[in-house]
C-alpha cells in the first residue's frame, strides 16, 4: 500500500517488491485454508467425471488429512492459568480471562496460527466494562484479517494493521484499514476510485492518539502468534510440507476409485455373437447366445493392491513429515498398545512444546499490553499492576489414559505381591504415593481384593 506518490524510482521499486511478497503470502493463506477445508486443487478430466459420476467438489474432500495435522497440535495447546511476580496481576489476568471467555477463544487463536502460519490478536480498552478487550484476528488474506510489519534492522514491530470489508451502513462495499502504531492509530477507507483516504469516527481526531495520560506510547496492540518462525519474522504453516503429499494422496484415491470401477470386478465376455439387451451383468442373470459357435469367457478383476499400498505409504510419509503419530491416521484394524502410543507421540509432544514456547511469548505480550491499558485507563485509579514475570501455565501436552495407567500399576503391584512383597510395599513400589495408600487402607476395599481385606 503506497500512501505517498512523491517517491523516487528506487523506493517505488522496493515498495512494489514488498507488495508482491505480501501477495504471495496472502495467496498462501488462502491455499492453506482451502486445503484445511478439503478443497484440494485436483482437476478431473471429462472422462474421469463421466466414469466416476462424482463432482470435483466431492472428490476434493476425499481422504483429507489436513485438519488432522492441524487439529492434533491445536488440541494439545491449552493455557490453564498465568503466573506473575505480583499476585494482584495474576488475579487480574484470571479475571479478564474468564470475563472475555479466552479459555474458549484461545483455541481459535492457536488453530488459525497453526493453519495460516500466523495468527493475531488485538488488545484494546473497553470503556463500558472498564477492562481490556481481546479480539482474535485471522491472518490477512487480501480482503480481511490482520498483520504486522517489523523493522528491517531489529525484529521489533513498526506497526500492526487490520483490514476488512464494510458490510453495513452507507459505506457498504468499501474497504477499511486501521494502522496501529506505538503512539497512534491511523484509520483509512477506500473511496470510489479505490484509493485509501483518511477516516475517523465522529468526534475523533486523526490520527487517534494511542498514549497514556503522561503522553507515553502504549505500544503496538497487535499481537503476533507465529508458527515455527525458524528465526524469521513470520511463521510456517503446519500444512506447508503436507500439501504436496495431500495432492498425491487425493490423486491416488481418485485412481483407486477409477480402477475399482473399471476393473475391480470380474467381467463376462462374449465372442461370436451379439449380446441382447436382456444380457445384464447382475446376480441370477442368465446369458445365452443364438450362435452355436459363440464362446463365453471372463476377464478377472484387476490388482488394486499396488494403489492401496501407495496410499498407505503416502499416509505414512505425511505422518513422518508432520510428526503426527501414524496411529492417529489408523489405516488398519490393529489397535496400538498404550506403550506404543506413548513412544510414537514423542515427536508430536516435542513439536507441541516448541509451539507453546512461541505462542507463550505472544500471550505474555498480550497480557503485558492489557496490564498497560489497565494502568492507563482503569477507573477509579488504583495502584498500578506490575507486568513483570507474566508467564502462561500450559496444561499437559500428553494425553494420559488414566484407566490404562491404573491397570498397569495394578498389574505391577500384583507381580510384586506374587514375589512375596508385602501389600503396602508392593503398592508403593508400583507408583502409589502416601495419600493413595492412606485412602486405600481407609476405604478397606480397592480393586477386587482391597489392601486390608
């Protein structure tokens, strides 16, 4: 976006290069979302459409594993609470978290960041509730969404922005754009010619100041949630390495359907005569020929095992590059044991832990911004909240099967008892702590036998 036409050729060329880079990034966001929704860019020939009698849209959703790759990580990312150096600060954050339903909205923040490569949140001040407000924003796709621009010399935000299309009122159809700087907010709207012009709400100065009572900047309120940035300014979608394989997987399923339809069943043949309309390849049908020299034969069904094996191999490769356990795809009737699942999830847990580190920095920035807004605008005035030591406390990244864990501990305890170990010592050696033992001794019954029966 160029707001000043009085630029030299070098600056104009650089801005055009930035615009092309932004366009590629927005096109990627659109592609990630389409693949996540099952809209795969697989083109069917007219012959395939006629043979398979299905539409391209129906085939796009065939064997779509993209949601699994994203959702498996998103489901493990959940913040339970926040720690802070000042207890009043952690209590305030807990109150905002509940009042703004952030426990539910965090799922949208994490999922959009994992899918789109970058997610965003805008923190503002709500005068009516006298509390900070938190708004989850998707990545900019060219029509709607948010983004952030970093300085070239240091990775610090120059400004954030939000773009959207007006859907109501006298400006319906126009594009709106807010630029969030450290000390001001610049608002724009597109005119009839499509050019950006300054915009302000009634009674609001342009640009709108974003400072506290002392005139100090409140900082860029657009919070960036990058996924696996790898030292770059912006993230990498969880689907980046999966999409090429998803194309292969969808094509293989198309090939399997076509092959099964054409050669999946035994075909009857007739040579030396012309078949009548009554000769239908169906159960209990009787074929006959008038010509005594006619010969009936069969064409055996084709071998589909190579295509099936290719589908399994491609699925396995997707599991490897995404570090999602193959058991999540479950392409066989075999059910993995608990020990196998735990071992296969090590890569997934490591990835979730890495994403939590990056998102944790973003959540810390969001809450620091909220604390700053509280100190600047909360009424009545009170002691300022301390924004040091703010750290999110994540729920466990592992999915624990408590019934399976209890069964394993009881089996270990039974082994110790069979070897002559006393009851209390056997259960203690099986992982039960003092509180568990006290409860079991007090209830007098535990499992089938109980400790003291």
